C-alpha cells in the first residue's frame, strides 16, 4: 500500500468557507475534488501537503449543467460521469460524450470532476482540450470577488493555471452558437490510459460553407491552446478531404510533442494530423446529418 | 480431416452438467470460489497479530552508486520507530547477502554499492505502516553515482563499468555461457540449405504483476524458538529449507504458511530481501513483523521475466522443408542472477526452441550478462523460458513463410512432428511424450474458418484495410521434474501427497503444491474423487502450510497437475489397495474376487454383495478385526518422482485489425485449441486458458518494463506498466483435443501456462501479417500503436 505523508483534513461546505480555509491555512493547503489526480500524487509522495480541504460537499452547489440561450454553464464539481450522461450536453456538444467515454475508467469517472481536471492542467488531460475547442471560459472566485478568464488565459502551462492561491474555480461557460457540431478522438495504448494524442474539433456552418472552426489538442506539448491558423484556414471554405488534410498538416506543425513511453514525437505529430482530420470530418458529418449539435437558428 | 469425422476423444467429459457435481473428472464450479466471491479470502495482508509491527524498506533511487554513508539518526529518533537496520548492521550478523535460486548471491541490504534502482538499502520497523513509511524519509544516504549498464548489448564492452565487483576477481559483466544442440551438425545443414532466414528478435522484459504484491508476516517466538512465516510463496517447502540453511534456525522450528495468494505467475517463487528483513526484524525485536510491498516496489524490484535479445536463423529447402534452427541469445539477468529454474538449466527449458517441428539439426548458444536492473530472469507463466523459445521458433517460421511466399499454415503442417514419431527426441535432447499435432491444428483452423478469413483479408487489402491472421503452434514442457535431472538448490523436484479417509468416509488430501488461483482445492479433490468415488465436496484439500503438508517443491512451471496431481492419484490408489483388503474381509471373499466400480467393491459375478468406500472407511476405524496383518485407519502417503516431463501442445489463431491511420491494433478474434491430455475439470482449464491468452495479448501489445538511459525504471506503476483490460481482449473461442500423457498416472499434462506460451506469437504473427503490404517481415513486441506506426514507416525499431 502506498501511503501519503501526514496531513490534516478540513471539509468545506460552501464556496466561501473553502476560500476562507485556503486563506487561513496558507500555501500548504490544497483543495481536493474527485481526488483522482491529487491523491495518487500524495500517495507517491510527489506532493506533500499540510492540509487537504475537501470540497465534495460543494457538489450540491457546483455540480450542474445549465443550458441557457447563448451559453451552457457547467459547475466545477460536475463529475465526469455526469458530463457523460447529460442529455443536454450530448445534444449540444457531442464532443463531451466522445471525450468522456475515453477518459480513464468508470471508477475514476464516478469521482473525478471537470474543475479538478482543468485545475490539474496535465498536458495530456482531455477536458482542457475539449474546453479549448469549444472556446470556453472559466469563472474563478476569491475573497475579492469573481473573474472570468478565457481558456487561453486559464491554462498557463503544464500544471499551471490562472487560479491563484485562495481562489477556486467555480464554473465553466461554453458559448452556444447556431448550426455547429463537434467531435473528439483519442488514441490510447489501452482503455483507461492517458492519451498518446487526442484532438477535438468544433465546426459551425452556414449553407455549404464553414463559418468557423476550432481545434484543440492534448498530449502534444506543454499547451493545449487552440490553433488559430486552423480556424483561419477553414473559415469560409467548403468542407473537403483536402481542406481537412490542410488543417491536419497545420495541427502537426503547431504542436511540440516529445518522445516517451506512449510514443515517439513523430508518431504523435502524425496523430495530431490524423485525428484533426477525423474529428473535423465527423463534426461536419454531424452537422450535415442534423443529428447533433445546436440546430437552433440554423438553416 | 474436419471437426466432425475426427475419432472421438477419450475421457471427454465436456457434457457433465455444471450443477450435478461429478464424482470425479468433469465440469464443476470451483470449491474455493464462494469464499473469494464473498470477499472472504484470507491473504497475507489480512493477518493481524497482537503487538505486530510494520516494516518498510528504503530503496535506492539510482541504478548504480557507491554507498558513501547511511545516517539513520533522525529515523531512530522518530517516536514510533522500533528499529532501523542498514546493510552494515546485517553484515555484522553475516546476513547482508543471501543465495539466489541460481547459486548466485544477492544483497539483502546493500553494503558496498547499489546495483539497480529500487534495490534494498535499509529498513525501518515501526508501530504502524504509516510511521514506518514516514521514517524512511528521515534516513540520509550519501551516494557516489557510478555510470550504469542499461543497454544489454553494451554490458560486455571493455569499458563497461563492472557491476558485480563483490564477486572475487570479477572484471566484467559476464554472468554465464550456455549452449545446447550440435553446433557442427547444425552449421553443416545451414551450409547446404537452399534458404536461410535470419531475424533479430527481442523478447522484452515483462513483469508478472500479480494483483497481490509480495509480503510476509514473520513471528518469532522466543520461548519456543519457533519462527512462523505467513508469506506470499508459491513454494512454501522449498522456502522453508532455504531459510533453515541460510539462517541456521533448525528446519523443524520454521513453519511457512502461504494463505490465499492473489496471483503468482512465478513472481512468488524467489525469496526476496523483504522476507529476510522481516525475519531478521522479528528475531531481533521478538515481535511479529509485517512487510507488504507496494505496487511500485513490486514492479521495480521483484522477479521480472524474459529480456532475451535473440538472433534466430532458420534453414529450409526451397519447397518448405525446415532443416535446422540456430540461435544466439543475449540474456539480461539484471544485477543478480535470480533465475528460478532447475539448477542444471540456467536458461530454463529454452532448449525446446526447436518447437513442434521435425528437424535435422539445432543449436543454441547463449551469453548471459549482468546489468543495472532488477534481478530475476524467469517467472511469469513461462514454464521456464518456453515462452521465449516458442516465440522465437514461431516467429522464425512465419519469417520463412514470408520469404518463401507460402501460407504459414501450410509451412507448419509440412514440418510438424507426426503422431507415429512419438515419443520424439528433439535435436536438443527433449523427449516429447505424445502428440497429435495436425489434429489440433485442423480443429483450430476449422473453428477459425481459416480459408474464409484469408478470403476476407484479400478483399480488405484490396480496399486498403489492414487485417491480419496469425497462427502459432506450440509444444510446452511442464511438470519439472525427474530427480535425476532436476533440482532447485539441491532439492529434488518431487512432490509428496498424503490422503486420509475419515471414519465417515470424508477425506483430507494434503499436497505440497500451492494454489495461487488455479483452483487446486477443486481439481485435486476431483482427482481423488475419480480414483475413490468420494464426492469432491467431501474431500478437503490442504495446501500451503509446511507443518500440515508433505514436502514438495511448489507450484510454478505448470507442474502441479503433472507432479502433485500424479501424487494425488497414486496416493488414492494406495488407499484403494488397502480398502480392497478390508473389503475382502467384510465380504469374506479373496481380494482377487473383488471388482471395483467407482466408489465400491463388489464380489465378482454378484453385484448385490458390495461395500462402499464409506463402509470400508468406517470398518477401517471401527471395532472388529481387520484382515491379518492390517493396521487400522485408511490413509496413505507417497512421494512422486515423474519419469519425464509432460508435453502439452496447442494451435492458436489470432485475427487482428490495424487502423491504417492511427496504427491501433484491435484483436478481433482468438481461437485457442489446447491439448493438455486428460481434462480433469474443463471449466478450470478454460479459465486457465482465458487468463493466459489475456496475458499473451498484454505482452504482445502493451507490456514492457523499460528503463531510461540512467537506469531509472519507467514502468513503476500500473499507469506505466500496462496490463490488458476486458476491452482489449476478444471473446475467447476455445477448443480442445485429448492426447493423454503415456507416463502420467491419469494422462494429464498441465495447462497453467500453455496460453501464455502460445498466444504472444499468434498475436504478433497476426499484426505482422496485417502489415504485409508495407513489406514488414518482423516487428518487436510490445506492438503499441507508436511501434506499429514506426513499422508502417519501414523502420520497425527494437524496443531495447
Ligand atoms: C487511472 C486514471 C486514469 C485517468 N485517465 C485520464 C484520462 O484518460 N484523461 C483525462 O483527462 N484524465 C484522466 N485522469 C484524471 C481524472 O480525469 C481526474 O479525475 C482529473 O484529472 C482530476 O479531477 P479530480 O476532481 O479528481 O481532481 P483532484 O485530484 O481532486 O484535484 C486535482 C487538482 O485540482 C485542484 N482543484 C480541484 N478542484 C478545484 C477547484 N474547483 N478549484 C481550484 N482547484 C481545484 C486540486 O487542488 C488539485 O490540485 C485519470 C485519472 C486516473 C486516476
């Protein structure tokens, strides 16, 4: 049995209380949500803390998927499983179900949260790529109040986010735009493994032309920020295999993978290309089939 | 021949209903499962003793370094710590080094140098496991880092740092040389052969990774002088003898108990430093001490398997008659040679690398070396290296088929040993006992629909889809072994067995082998049931306690049924012989006038006059006279010495699909036809096959213990060392033929490792077959998507 170093345990029952505890207990205190990233690191003694502040009681307050007219709001304590099973999310953003099916395993998905995933900011983490693809923004609250940051500002680098000490991520907001759809694809060595590489794509169309498109990648470098050149290359174009190939090539160019146990840098670069093409194609197919994505206001 | 016109198989008990418990062989639910299913298994970590202390081991963070100093002051000062012991402390007691099962020595705690990452350096004993672990952080070790030997191919380079400078006069990293077969004859055949195919084939280092890690509770009682050790051991008796020889404690004062074991696969054959540390701690402190390693410790420090870098050559005529096989192997044995194999077989049974084929000549030479990696070299369901041997020959045959442009099945069929050639002596001296190879191959092809699969493949290839069909044929050699040839550290590989029938006709069978999930409590009860007609439910099987069971060498190398199973059958027959004499007294006829029908003796020609085994048991213990010269009670004891190994075999067909864009491999189908001779409990056999096939898929596609260039093990968790899940394996399609062993009392051959031996080449052959359009003849395991993609780019790189 792997045992963590000694630590003290606190439990917060409101967001304010959590913020208060963080401030009072100082920099050696850390929030624990689902615990599926933090606790393994503690057991391996990669992280040694004085205090763990359990925020699972905040699930009532921060566990939700709320669909508004132009935005979907997801509470930070919403669990992987709830994202996977949410019919609203599935209908508006099929990328979520695509991704959630291949994140970890049911045991992890029962506990792990979207907030924990984003705050962990692991470069191989899938929901950051999903949120980047969907141009999400993050709501961060501290004793001084609330601020909203874009994904690009939120995700500062590996294991580093815009959440400062004494702050908590409370909500993820995703804009809803008409006539779009999305998809996610991941290559893993085995079910439940982290991605060798994954890619998400979101496409919006008007008639036969792409009005906007976004691609997000995971596990191919320190950052999973969107790739603006792809969006530029796709806007105003009619979807075609050649177009997707161009996008794939851009994805491969824009990433910076390293060779490790999961695969060589060359292979990951190839996957960035391949999976970008696949997800773009699938997103467009979904729009054309009218079976998924938001059709309100569409033709 | 097709499946339908094949002659009926003897002893085929597939029809026996699962719920009607057979009195003897047949399909039957496992007696041990109710306790496992209800979470009532009892493992080493479940042992709680009053006053028990906990031990944790400090391990080396680096692969190779001189120990400058070890400062334990702060750890000693921890309020819950009872003792901190270093290598220097053990050296004072002469216990810093221990023998391995291969006549090498291994450091219990490092004194001079650390030789692999994860090596044991010091231990702490504390009141609880948390404090023990915390105190490890307080030990300060000063290391003088040395360059490590990581690449096995560089181990013998003149400038390579010498790892084993503890061995007198050691000036290089050479471990041993070994050869088998006839070099000159083989060279001569290669000279004249039309076709020679050479391939470099790596079998990477893998790990058994049992669900339960290794550990023990050592309890030394000062007053009685008795040491009781609850431990994760596949070989309790052998362990006891080794402890007695090393520690000097008298053997009758050592009791080794293996309770339920959560998987072994060979990982629990060796004696690890942790066990010795716990024993020392209990001797010194006089209290029970528990040591349970964690997952990382298990993966980075305990017995690994394989790690062979092989150059294989196969010679044949142009029309596909295989003439000879030649190979040179570079074997990585890690920092200490911890191989657990019969002592005269330093390469295990790798000598069966001639496979299932009738050859003119064969030769193997091997060089084993030390590297800065964890010790071991055997383990993991390999029947002493037959996994490597079968992988080599089955890959070579496929490479030959590729070069000759013939169907790999046709090539195999042409060269398989024919039924009339058995017993067959191979060119390396192994005597295969029995086999009908083509019958098994036909059945497998039939179940798979081989011709249809090839047609489907052709259509798919035309569309650019990548589908592969892999075939492998294997012969196992299990049941070590005849004492004239086989011993482990001087202990002959024979198994005792004791059978006692209670007055009411219930029985207890005591065996020396040790179940780790194989279902011995059921299988062995069924063996006795078959011989005596006592229902399996009435037979208790006791294993794993040296105070309660006769001596024997334990369970590994699929030896339980071939050796202990034979012992169980023979001891039952001994009891039956005595029962017959008692019955003759009861029925007042001569012994010769009695006839045995399962469970009862009857007077020949008058079946109404009979006594059951239960009647006889009561009479054996009851009042009244027994026939002259007969003692009371109904029990017997034997020790079985097998005259030969047994040779199970099988034919496997694997079908894979490879995604042309991502290079991901999906195992779509797997057909396994096994012949393990007489089938005692077909359900248990299938379970063993299913598990072994999953193991094989894991090794072929994802498992590997890898190291970085500094010798850091980068497979120290189950997120890094991947084992397959239900999603990676297909529905298993199993079939069987039955070719009994001629020398085993019930004709059984053992099944535990057949599937682990046979499945990796089937999977790899299938993947390589799928990649045929890319001009690929070979690619090494593990065939992860990245490695398959590399192969598709025309650069299949070896994993090490
Ligand atoms: C076996 C296994 C496989 C996995 N596979 C994948 C995979 O394939 N893909 C993938 O994306 N992920 C994977 N994960 C990670 C999993 O998704 C985790 O659940 C997730 O990364 C973290 O979520 P959590 O709620 O468990 O966070 P925790 O472990 O509780 O916390 C993680 C970090 O976030 C901080 N934190 C948590 N919530 C907040 C908040 N609201 N505000 C501020 N800080 C916060 C914590 O302080 C901590 O530093 C895997 C995990 C495991 C154990």
